[in-house]
């Protein structure tokens, strides 16, 4: 299957078919990121500190697992290419373990067997997600080597990814509650201050997981059957060893800088999303506000949609200043509203609109940055290694989830959170939730911008010079093959 010219325009149909694949995969990671801690603590009755440690330990394995998958993908030689085949395998296998993660198979809640079961399922979920996620994002930089075309292409999968997150965060809790009320255990209820009830039994979580898996498989199917990829059978490129894979990550100074700015920003948004469930439920005493919070993710899609236009008119550094600055201002405003008007739908929408608009600009910027980092690595090491480089991005996403899980679990234990006291937490616990939800994410956003400004160098004239060098290198390689 022939690949379009790397420097030419990619057909719109392929751009959107590629982007659609992100809907299901990000719906999966958003259900895990937003609701897995709640499922483990409130539904399965697991110790929050244990869950936090589990999340962190699983990510230590990912530090090895993700670059290994990148190496395997880069070394794959088939007539279907090197990305498509692993995307199919990873999607099918991950779907199984994702459902098992939200299913107890009748194991007694809170028992030692349950602790072992969820630990194994969570680790296997993370490993199989890597099999699918690394080739997906590695495929993106290969769709074009033109910086402007990349900016146009890169926002599309991010918009669809935000759509997946929007669906889960907006309707996830309502869907879980709906399935539980209809098919679940109606005795497992948490009463809210406004008199409504939230059903937290297992059935709803499992049903929603199954629905997401169906969407996941359909969306990835649209991608793999419609996006062209060049065959790699007989490819002349030398293979990458595991030692080289780690060397590529460690020795690429701009990849290290990228890791720093992306990890801090992702960690800020992941912490906000994770604690906002508890914030609206326990501090504002209005769990339904989380659905309003999830709805505002639509502004992330708007930010992504407008990113190419904004990036053409102002420098990337100014774009990233907006990306980090808007969430900082929004989180401070939302924290203040928690005291002044804690149950105001209008306040939540107004604050979070700017928050997620900034997040959209960040996603657009960093997606372009990873393609630039791959080009930089090719010039520095003489090998392109898309998948190894992109595996760092996959690891960062899960590392942010891990640190979030650790802080969530340990943090909730330290501040004295007790699921049995829903709606009636101690004053110290309420203050702790406020700090964990807003103070730490604000600090991380500031750090992310400082890294982009002072450490990350692939912008402005430096980026233009590098692009010219990469295009000249590719032209010379094409001429050599032709001869």
C-alpha cells in the first residue's frame, strides 16, 4: 500500500480516519484516569494508599515496557508496514484486559485475592495499552514532514481524543449510575447533600467498560483500513537494540526537555481530573457538577481546532504561555468559586472553558513538538526511530496517571478521606481536597512553561534551520535510492 508523499498534502479522508482512532483509545484511558480510583476505593473497598502505590509500581515497569514496544515497532518488517499490525493486535488484547479491570469475576471485595487480582489486571492493562498506543502516535509524524502540514494534521487526532475524554467525563458517571440503578445492586448507594443518590456498585462500571470497548474497536478499525502506510518488508534500515533504544531517549537533550514540559503539564491536568470527582462530590456537595466539568472539555477541542490559526500568527512560545497561563488563572478562579458559589453551574462552565481551551493549545503544541524531536534525533543519531521516541510520550501519559494515582491514594489517606462518610468529611479533609485539586496543578503548569521557555530549544529560527536540514537529508536519501 503506497504512502502519500511525505512532503505533500495528506488527503482529508485519511487525516480524519486517522484521527477517529483516538476516540476509543482516549475514552479508555479517561475512564481509567477519572474513575478507576473511585471504583477501587468506593466500589471494591480497597485501601486508597495501596491503590496509589499500585499505580506507581506499575509505571516503574512501564519505564522498561514502553521503550521495548518502541524498539519492537521500529524493528517490525511486514508488507502491512510497522504500525498497523501492532495497532490491531494491541487494540484487541487491551480490550480484554480493560473489561477485566472493571470486573471482579465474583471475587470477594476487600479480600487478599481481590488485591492480587486488581494488581495483575492493572499491570496487564497498562502493558497492552502500550502495544496499541505507541504505534498509533508513532504513525502520526510519518504522515508528513512539512511543519505547517504537521500542525494541520496533528490537531485532528487530538480533537478526536478530546472528544473521547469529553464523552467519558461528561456522561461517564451518569451512565455508570444508570446501569447500576437498572441492573446493579441498589443497596450500594451514596447520598448527596442535595438529596440525590449515586449508585457505586460494580455492574455500571462493567457495562460502561463494555460500551467503550465497542467504540474503541470500531474507531481503530476505521483507522487501520483507511490510512495508508508504506510496507517495511525488506527495508534497508538497521534494527535498533534495547540498549540503543534507551540511549536514544537519554542522550537526546531535546527529548529530555520535552519529557519535562509534557510530564508536568499532563500531571497537572490528570491531578485536576482525578481530584475533581472528590472535590465536587465532597467539597461542593454536588456530584453532578463533575458532569458539567466534563462537558467543558469541548473547549479543549475548540482550542485544538484554533491552534493552527493561532500558531501561524504568534510564536510557539507565546502559544505555550497561553496554554499554561489560562489553566492557572482558571484553577485559581474555580478554587475561589468553591467558597463563594460552590454549586454554581455557570461558575464551573466559565472557569473550565478557559482551562480546557488552554489545555487544547498545549496538546496542539506538544503534538507538533514530538515530531520535531524525532527530526532532531534523526539528525543527531543518524536514525529516525519514531516509535522509540514516541514511546517516551506514551510512558509520560501513564507516568502522569501513576503519580496522580499515588498522590490520590496516599493523599486521600493522609487527609483522612473515608468513603463511608460521603458528604460529611472532616474540615481537614475538605481543605486537603482543595489543596490537592488546585494548588499542586497550578505549580506544575508554571514549571511546564518555564521548561518550554528556557530548556526546550526547537522553536523559531532553530526549528526552521532543522527542518531545512531534515528535508535536505531526506532528498539526498531519495536520490540515492533512485540511483
